C-alpha cells in the first residue's frame, strides 16, 4: 500500500482512537461509581458542575487547561488523558498493521480486521480500569469473551484454522482459567480477583496455540519484575495489592508478537 495514503489516514485513525478513549473513560468512571453511562453529562470530579463541551475535547482540553478544572481550578486526574492517548496509539498501531487487509482484502478479512479493533479497544479498557481502579469490569470482559468465540468461528469457517487448533485453544482456556480460579479461591480473592479468571478465557481463545499457554507464563514474569521493582523503590509493600490484569494483557501481547523468540530464548537460558 502507498505509504503516502497510510500517513494520510493515520492522523484521523489516531483522533478517532482519542474519541473512543474518552468514551471508555466515561464508561469506566461511571461503572466504578455505579452510575449510568448511557445518559447524563460529564461532571467535574471535585465540584460536580457540568463540564461544557469545549472542556471535553479528548486530550486537547486537558492540555489547554494545563491539567486543572476550569470551574474550580483543582487538578484533573491523569487517568483520562492517559486512557485517551493509549487508545489513540492503539488505534494507530492497529491501522498500521492491518491497512492492507482493510483496502485490499476480502469481506472476511475486513471483518476480522474490524473485529480485532474492537478487541484492542476492550483490552485497553480493561487495562485502564484494572490499573487505576482495580476492577476488570463485566461490561468489557463479557463482550471480549463473545468476540473471541466469534473470531474462532470466522477463522474456522474460512479454513484458516482447523478443529484441532480450536480444541487446543479451548483446552488452554479451560486449563489456565482453572488455575486462576484456584488461585482466586485459595487466596480468598486477595491474590487474584475473579475478573482475572474471566479475562484468562478470551486471552487464551484469541491466541494461537502454543501462545495460548505462553501468555500466562509471560504475565507472571512481567508481574514479578514490576512487583519487585515497586518494592525496591518502596512504591508497594508485600501486603499491598497489585492489579494483575495489565500484566495478563501485556503477556498476551508479548506472546502474540514475540512468543516463539522469547520461548526459545528462555529454553536456551535454562538448558
């Protein structure tokens, strides 16, 4: 595909990602606070005044306001611009990777590419909600499970995977989610949340075998490294909770893009 055309579309895809990120922030904030995200205008977190539209422009408003609320001059949360920027980067990265399928592929390839965009959006939403609020919200994880099943069906009926490969993914999902359930049960929810158990299912179904198994190992490795680092810098203690969902998502990304190389490196290291 022409590189000029790519750079022409990329800014619009990034801006669209910012808008979706802003919406996701609203859903997370209201779900966590047990409020409806379907209706009602956004309010200031501090004084509860309604925020005008010109102060609700994704990322730009935060920068123009220099991180402070216009109505009460108190500091705004960095969660919102972080989520918007992360979603914008996610959308731009997605477009960079699937642009040929979008413009040159058939109907099924386009559907799979669009489905992957929704999956990325839900994963980023889960990443943000668990990282900042310690919640893996059902409003994100249940659609993710449904999309992972739809993805398998599309791949199977277009002969991109066979029944054995589907079975391996399903068995991986059952095995890993069972292990996570045991960890949740025996730690009484202190070591792992039940949201982690549910998130393990779509992550395993979305990844090709053996990556559907590798991601959990990588999640624990990344989590251990970050956890040790936080304790060394006295940001966390052994008794404080660290959300595991973000590590699961990072582990899945590493397994998808670098799984074979990382596994070969690890095996070579211990043998």
